[in-house]
C-alpha cells in the first residue's frame, strides 16, 4: 500500500512515437493525490500524446506508475479499469446517439453518480433525448465530462476542455472541473491561463515533446518571462477568477479556435 504522500501518478522517462515521429521524449513528472496538475505548452508540443501514452492508446516506453504500481505493461482497458478517466480533446461524443445513450455507454459501475451529474449538468437532463451531434460545442463538452464523472474515478485526465468555448461556458466548465477536483486528482491540459490559475496547483510545461519546466502553478504564471518563453503569451492576471470580469481576456497560447458565442437551441 502506497503512502499517502506518494503521487497518484508517476511518469518517468516516457517516450512515444506517432508515425515514426518522436512526439514524447524522456518525459518525467508526477501528479499529486489531490488537486489539479496542469500540462501546458504550445500547440503540437506533445500534450495530448503524453496523455495517450499514459493510457497506452499510443505505443510508448518508460515507466508509468499509478498509485505506486507500474501500469506501462497494461493495455488501455486494464488501465481505465483501475479508475483513470479520460476526457479527450475535441469531446468525441457519439454524434448520432442521444445524450442519454452517450451517458449509458460510459457507465462502468452498477450505481453511477447520477445525482452528481444531474446537479453539475442540469441542461443535459433536459436534452437527454437529443442527438449529441446536434448539441453546441459547450454542451458536447458537458456530455464528455459527464461521461467521466458518472463513474467513481481515482484520476482524471482532461484534455483541453475549454477549447473554442465562449467566455461564459469557459467559466461553467472551469466550475465543473473545480468541483470534480475536490474529490479526484486531475491532470489537465488547458490553454486558458486564467483557468489554469484558478484551478492548478502545479504545472508541467512541455516543448518539443520534452518537459521544460515543472513547479508550483503560481510561481510559473507569475513569471512573465517564463510564460512568454514557453507559451508565447503573457500570463493570466493574478487572482482573476475564471469567468469573472477581467480587463484582459484570457489569452490563448496560439490562434484561438472559432469561439462559440451562442449555444444552439
Ligand atoms: N495522428 C497523428 N498523426 C501524425 N502526427 C500526429 C498525430 N497526432 C499528433 N501528431 C503530431 O505529434 C506532435 C504532438 O501532437 P500533440 O500531442 O497532439 O500535441 P498537443 O496536444 O501539445 O497540441 C505534433 O507534431 C503533431 O503534429
Ligand atoms: Mg492536444
């Protein structure tokens, strides 16, 4: 039994290739048992690949320890059975299935956290019979998060949940993540530094598939030169709550995706 001060996830010397290209190179970091660890870096540096390598979705070498036990030899389905939930980039909902069907398919346990999901995502209940592909991007993100939170998880891997969302929805998603993180440790890929500041205690910064910085989130975000060097943008303002009024809009690290301003009916 691992001591409680041990990290829930330890990644050591992780390497992964996609189509012959090295996309994760000697990556090492830890995710503590509580709170949010943000995985940062410009577009294309290997954040999503790192998460996929942890899950064994792409081939990798190196050590991945979950709760003190090596999991790098396990297949993806065995890894997720240990209680690691994955909320992929771009939501990946089943477009032609209803919201209810999407949730039903995600359910791993006999008694899912239905009340929690209804409370966190009141809109999904009203849209239970709507095809998920007809939902707005924000609503699809809610479905994607709800699929994960229906189950009891021991670790959440969440990849760019606020991408392309309107400021109001960014705030809503951030609130959901904050609630989830109260009970479950999270590795969060997030481009919106205001959200990172609001949620994360630690950051791991990648560049070219390698870790270029690790440490407390505040220390990193407050260091404008570091933020600029590794992310190419100014840091988020201190203490600006996600979704709260701020004089400077949350700055994406790269060109923003088309922002959604209105939800579809
Ligand atoms: N399916 C794929 N086929 C080929 N190259 C890919 C694929 N997925 C990612 N890559 C490449 O791997 C690198 C890392 O990508 P990714 O992990 O998605 O970065 P990030 O999530 O940080 O934006 C990039 O150079 C990207 O072009
Ligand atoms: Mg990505």
